[in-house]
C-alpha cells in the first residue's frame, strides 16, 4: 500500500497500491470497490473537500478523477512521467499534481473540470504536495531534503531546509500558521509559517512517512511504520499489526 486518504465525512477510506489499483473501503474495514483503470503503480490519493471526488496519481503518467461511487470521471494526461503526488485546494476548485517528466520535475495545477491551469518546475523529485488552508500557497517536499513553498501562480516563495534526508510528506495546520514535515531522517519538524524558524525536531520515529492535520488549529497526526501518533502529546493514537 502506497498511500491512504479518508473522505471528509470519515465514511470512506481510499488506498493506493503498487498492484495498480485504488481500493475504496468502508470505515468498518469492509472492501467496497476496487478500481482497476490505472496501468501503473498508484502513488497517491486525495479526496476533494466536499467528498464528491477522488483523485489518484500513478506511475502510468496520469491523474484520474473518480466519483465517490468509484466511477471514472476523467483522466488527466499532461504529465510525461510518473506522477508521485496529488492534492485538492481547500475550496475544491483546483488540483495540484507532481511528477517526474524524464529528467525534469513538474508541478501542474488543474481546474476541477480537468483543464490545465498552470505548470511549473520543481528543483528535484517531488514526494508530496499540500495546499495551505487559504489556498494561496502550495508546499512541495523533495528528495533533496528541502520544503518548497510556491505561490499559486508558480513563483517560488521560500525554501526551507533542515532535514538530513529525503522529506516524505508535508501538511499545513488548519490555521495555516504551522507546517509539519516528515523525513527519512526519522524526524518530524514543525515550522512557523511567518519566519520558517524550526520549532522542533518534534519526534523521532523509525520510519516517518505520512502526516495529516487534525481538526485542532495547530495539531497533526503522524503515521510511522504501523502506528499513528498525536504530535501534540507524542502519544500513540492507534497501532496496526
């Protein structure tokens, strides 16, 4: 399994897999549907804020948009290589995807209808992307150990450095004042949005790979190995064997 995403209402879970499928699960763990239209490993999934759409990014060079019931709505085909990351803007009107196009690293911003709005180039392979809560900033994290903040028009806003290895995921706090980053250096760092000063390293973990914002203003959940932790208390929320 490469990635997971919950629907905003918490009733559905989507999983991305290296078997080229996207699976939709009920929150009780029962499998609802397997989506088999991708021709390569699926690297990322994301629900729209209204829960009506699911986006999936794949090594087959496409982003696919699905209705909530699993029916395919549209295939976005502008990438020339593997697509590694995908995210919706907070208002659900835009989608950002990131992929490696031959020897270049490209970010694309799409309208919800699938038309391409903007494309720009990253400096190294992008592992994850996220919109700020106000929708004006896009964060991307890379194999070069850095976090990049972009304006929505594609202009570079800031580069944040501090990790010692590849950065694997990034998330904004709901109030937009804090960014969390997870890295293969076994740390999660928190950064102030106003001055990018390192507030931690907050926690050490043997394999930090995924982050999500909680419903509290400046708190996050971390997935590491088979456990989920609350970063406010650094205590385990759940673990999975």
